[in-house]
C-alpha cells in the first residue's frame, strides 16, 4: 500500500487516538489475485478480514471493548455497513459516508451498472443469493441494539445514490433497541467526493467529533494544560456532552484546516514550478506567480495596408 497524506489521521492521532488501516482482500494493493479473493462470490472475505483486524486491535491491547470506532467512504461505506450489521456488538461507533448499502438494487441507480463485474447482479439467481447474504440494508434486524451510527450522503452524488444512506438510516432507527443515536448527515450542492476545502473540513471535523464522543475520547486541551487520556466514562448530561463534542470538533477543524492548507500550498507550489518550467521567457521562481510570455503585437493597419 502506497503512503498517502491524510489530514484527518493527523488530527485524530494528535487528539490522543489510535489509527489503524486494515489491509483487506478485495483491494488492489497485493495484485489481481488479492483483488479477486474479495470480490464477487468471495466478497465476504473482505468483511471477515475487517472483523479480524478489529479482533487484533483488542488482542494486541491497542484498544479495548467498547472503544473501537470505524469509518468508511464509498466502497468503504459498504464495508463498515456490513461490519455494523454482521457484528454490531463489536463496534462503539460507525461513520458510513457515501455508501452502497442496498446491494440488491444498487445497479439501478448512479454508476451501479458499471460495478456488476465487481459485485454481481441481482438478475442472476446465484449472485442474488450472494448479495442478499451480506447486503447491509437487508441484514438490519429489528430488536438489535446497534451502536452509534452517522450516515453521510450528498444530494448531488451521481456515483452512489444518497437513497442508500437514507434507507439505511430509516431501517436502523426503526430496528435498534439501544440508546445510541442513528443520524443522517445530508449535504447539499456537492457530489460524491469533490467539495470545497471549507466543506471538507466541516465534514471531517463532524465525523471525528462524533466518533470521539462515542468512544469517550476527551477533547484536546490547549497547550500548557495537563492532559491525560481518561477511561471510557458513563454518558454525560446532554449539555455537557454537546459542549465537549463541540470543543473537540472545533479543535479537529483547526488542525485539519491547517493540514489541508499546508497540503494545498505544497500542491500549488509544485504546480507553479512545473508550469514555470514549461514556459519560455521566464526563469523558474519558487514563490512568484507564473506568467505567460507576452506575444508581440501586430502592427496597426490602415486602409488594409500595414504601416
């Protein structure tokens, strides 16, 4: 797996959390055989690997029961949705963003038809049985105490239709018997992933603050104050819980904003240098704006003749 800069990981770790990235069958990191081992009729292998990764965090003392939170986007939304419905007692909180969750009807909306080679089609009886076996929407069971869930979707998403998140939210709210919240965050005017920096910061801050509150992660303290990680505490009164969640969200937003700005500045600097290197007439300038060389003006014309 290639290294990648992720500002939300930096914010979570600086707040005192532990971040783990699960390498699962079905991805492309280990070649085509690794990918095929977690696709189509073998898709359940992906979810089994994810559950095994959570078990390893507990066995290795990286976490403890009741403090594992998971988050996934797009195909990762399907992953955490399956984890939520197959083993709801294993996770304290789930953030499921831009997901595929109704795997029986996914090919009827968005880019669903293009994913049939990956997941299979409900029109094939054998593939329908496989899809029903893990489809998160169809695995929601009434009378189950589900953990805290935040489903996030965008009304302009043309890849994974927001109907998946809406239906799943309604099904979980109807089925759960636990006290944990099941929430829907619907964003207007954005697509599957592309959004402004300010909206990206707001999304990440709210998701991380939601997870932190549910697992008992305290809000970061300003520099100079003693700060220790407290064990999981009983639920706070509503006003105190809201204040702590808001404080954590503001801190995450500040860290994430700084990290994103640094990343964007670095990217723009690289683009500027690359663009300047391709433009004749001006030596590369590390910080100055790139200017297109001016073309000589054509001589004025009078009466159709050049003067």
